C-alpha cells in the first residue's frame, strides 16, 4: 500500500530545546491541537514541560504565537508522553506520565560521581491528568489517577470514551518494581476506568501479562472498532536481552472487562497508535526505528486482523548521526487523527538535519 497526496509540515521547532512525544486531536470547532514535551535544553530527558500549539487550517500551517504551556516542569517534577482527548461534553482531557526528583544533583556531596547519575534519584509518579473547558486556552490543576494495585502506571495513548460516557485508559505498569530499576518482573498492560468524566480512576482489568516473565507488554494503544470491540496494540520486548519484537494485540468484546489472549502480529515497530477511520477500517501507525527509519502504518478492515501486506510508509529518515547522543535513534511516537475534511494527519518527532541538532515535531497530511 502507498499513501497519496502526502504533504509534510513542520509543526514546532526550537533550536534551544527538544520537542518530542506527541499528542494530537481535532476539536469540535475545527481547530487541530498538538501537544509535545519541551525539554530543558538540547537533550532528550523525559522530564519536561507540556506545550500546546494550534492550527486553524486543518493542520497545514502552525502559528508559533499559539504556543502555550499546559503543565510546566519544575525542579521537582516533570511530565512526559502527553495525550489529549476531547470528551463528548467538550472537555479536553490530557493524560501524561509524571516523574519526580530529576535534576536535583548533589543532594549529598559525598556521593561524588553518583550525584550526576540521575537514575539514582529518579522515580515515576504515575499517570496524571489535567483538564480544560475552553478548548485548551486555559488549564486546571493536574491530578493523579489511582492505579492501585499497580506500583506505577504510565499512559502512552489518549482516553477512549464509550457511548455511555465511561472513560477507559490503557497504561503500562508493574506491581512491585521501580520503573527505573531493572527487575525480573515483566511489564504489563492494564486498563483504568472512570465513571465520572475522568475525575476519579480505578484499575479495571489486566490487558496483557506474561507470568513466565519473558515478554513485557508495554506502551499499549487503545482503539474501538465500528462494532464496539476494544482493540489494544502493544510494544513488546523479550527477555533476557530485552529484544524488541513485533507488535502484539488483544481485544475485548465486553467494554474492557476481559481480554483475549494476546497474539503477535507480523508488524514490527513501536510504539503504536490506533485510529478508527470514517469508512470503518482501523489504521495503526507506529515508529520504525531501524533503517530506513521513520514512521509506518497498516490498515485493517476490522481492527482484528493485521497483515504486513497492508503496511505503508508515512515518512522515512529523521534520525541524527550516531555520534550525536545516546538517543540518536529516538524518533517516532506517532499520533494519528482523521480530520473533518477526510485527510489523515500523522504527527511525530524526528531530528533536524542541520546544526544544532534538535528533536522537533513534524506532521504528514495524506490519504490512504
């Protein structure tokens, strides 16, 4: 498969900061909003400020003057991987990962070189949310979603609203381990639920887990088919060397209360995003972090059957030279929206090709 009428657009770039980890949606009033993380400098830190930028012409142009801060980083807290959903009542709901105590170097002087090792001081604070009732021009106070009994929970995708108003959110997490400390416990994908428009959350179901401790099911993307079946596509890694393998999927026919046994697809890449198209087909877009790099997509007629024969390239390239930094290959994290005009917008982050090298936000407008 191939896309047609592709138009690549630069959404947000700043030569003094990295812009990465994208969320996107089109509002009821037609505005297209993209969220991204703005780092403290030219470094990918996952401990950032959530910013917003807006398009008034279906994603073709992006005015830097529309940028605003959704949730600022501090010396004590930062945000990562924001996603955004507009609920049926017009409320904008952003969910994101919160992290604590990064950048507090030299807490104990006698730690010496260890005081530069931020991994010793860094911890995940879980899934947090923030709301707007005026189309994203002002934002409330961030608050935490209860994911007990998970020790930590991290979202990668936006909230799904069911026809009855129930909200569902897929997260990755662990029961015991610290997020930043490798442990034998594999990652699992779980489902959080809210019955009051996202104000309160509870752990509702396990989406996928390997009790043998071999496969970690991470970064779950949640979608809903035209027939009302929930589909979850997950990034996987396999012990003992944490090899990145194919995307796996599972589905639920009872609004997330129970899930099918997870199965591998023949699609390689991570992480994924699921979009229900207007014609009833489901689109999966995912980062492709090996040559020729970039972002790819695949179409499924029903969201339950996936085949690499239906894969296509959204864009290629976008990595920095290997000498740039440890995360030179860190691209992707796509978010895809079908716009009111029928075109598809896939947004992600890549590296600039000229100095100073920075990660920046790009989009591709296209048709399938």
